[in-house]
C-alpha cells in the first residue's frame, strides 16, 4: 500500500507475524512484497549461519557503492512490481555485513547484505556470543467494540465543537474502494453534527494516521475514540453502515435523532 500502507521499515519476526493478521485487508501488491520479505528474513538468517566453510577461499569483498548498486538493482528487477522503484538512502558496515537503508515509495526500511554482495536479507543475524535475556510480559489485549473497532483512551477530538471523523485510503486499494463510498454515505447523514476529514489519496492528517493505524489502509478513525484498520467487507454493506452510524451517533450524543433512532440497539452495545 503506497501509499501509506507499504510500511516496510523496521521489520522483525513479531511484526511480520502481525502483518499476516491483516493480509485479507491489504492489496495484492503488499501481500507479494510482505511474503517475499518474510521468506528472505528466514532464508537470509539461515544462509548467514552456514555460508562460511572451513578451508574455503575468502570471498571477494565489494565496496559499499558496488553492493548498494547491486542490491537496488536486484530488488527493482525481482521483488517490486512494475512502476515501483527502490532507492538507496545509505549504506554502512555493521558487524561484518553491509547495512543498507532503502526507500520504496517514500517509506524507508533496512536490509543487510554480505560483503561479497552475494546474499541479501532483511533482518540482522543473531550474535551467538551474546546471551539473550527476555522478560515474560502478559499479553496486552486491545479493547474492542462493535465492528472490531478499537477503543482509545483519548478525549474525543473536535473541530469547531464537533467530533472529527477521518478516512484514510487510496484509490489503488480495492478494500478502500469498497469502504470509501459507504463511509461517505454514512457521514452525509450527520450533516453539520460532525467534521469529515476525507483523506482518500491524501497525505494530510499524517499525525492522526500514524497514531491510530498499523500503517495500512483503509484506516477509519472516529472522533479519535474508535479506530479500525481494514474494511468491513465481510459484514456486508448494510451491517457495516449500521455499525458506522451507531459509532458516530455515540460521538454526537444521538444527533440527529432521526438517524440515530434507527440503530439504537447497536448504540447501546458500543463500549467506551
């Protein structure tokens, strides 16, 4: 995703696992890129631990410029779709590997390459001389309400005394194409009771997007109180419309009445 949703920076195993949770909510292009990266993380780590064999001649060491050029060329020709290009931001030697910072459609992420320029992967190898200490922490469960919307502890954000609702999406995202017109239709029923920030194909309100989104689209933020990443396609248009209406009614204190009275049963189920 783009687009805001192509958040490739800072990949860890945990993040890759979390991303798979949202696979059904992102475009095919993102799925392709994420799948490739997941494979390369595993394959790259295994290669690093097995590449050096006793008695083998030391491989030729390439310069930073040579490795950077080779990595960018490989990614552009083999990993990205037509029209999408990676570029090199920086490269430096780190723990006998070249660490590269790459940029794809405005988003930066790290990659690692061996000094001979023959292997590329997206996670730094483990230091076998360093002991890993972990602290078991209880899993934090996110509070959810109807429609799988998360509940924030923030105060309702307002503009001119009216709750603000945000839509973040892109016309190249099929799930956004489904959700956006439905969202616009629901919002239109509230007339002057809310303020709508329509960020379809827009980079505005990036601070709000960064706070409430996992980096993917569509992202819906209702009054900074309820937020969700992903569309409601699995529920269908009718149920999704009712859920959005009920959540916004909760923010407007049931105004307008003729709209909110129709979903009063759902409003009563809204938490937070």
